[in-house]
């Protein structure tokens, strides 16, 4: 029961962060909705960092890990927003924007997971 509350609190905080990131970065929405992209990249990097640090040993207690990874990062990352934004580009026949949105959200998020894992290994020593 405690872990459910911990994850819920993390999700609440992650969603608030996503709200502010979206407000801040969508004002630069020249080509794509950058708030979604930035939220996904940040969440991917932090998750990669945690995985890199904990690759061969548990550093965080399970409740803290669930709070950060499932709660905070789950509330911060925005796969559903990314999906609907991409769908709207497809619906408007803006195929290059849809493709760019897919490439940046998936490709750059994957890159930042890898960078986070590498940094986590370096921090772990």
C-alpha cells in the first residue's frame, strides 16, 4: 500500500514538472511541440542514469526507485502526448513533421538513455 502512495506522489510531481516544461518550451513551438520532446528526453536521461548506476547492484531502496522511475518519470514522460501530436501531423498530411517528431522523440530519447547509462556507470565507478 505504501508503494502505491509513493508512486502516486511521484506521478503527481512528475506531471507538475511536465506541465511547467510544456508551458516553457511550447512557446518555441516553431516546428514541433518541444515541451513533449524535452520532457521525454529528460525522463529518458534520468531513467538511463538510474539504470547505469544500479546496473549490477541495488543502490536505491525499492520504494525510492519506484517513486522516481514509475512515479516521477512516468508522470514526466509523455508518450500519449507524443502519439496524438504525431497523429495530428499525419491527419493534416504533414508527413515530414510526423517523421521528424517520431525520429526526435524516439531517437533522441534512446540516445539520452544510453548517455544516462554511461554516466551512471562512470558515477558508480
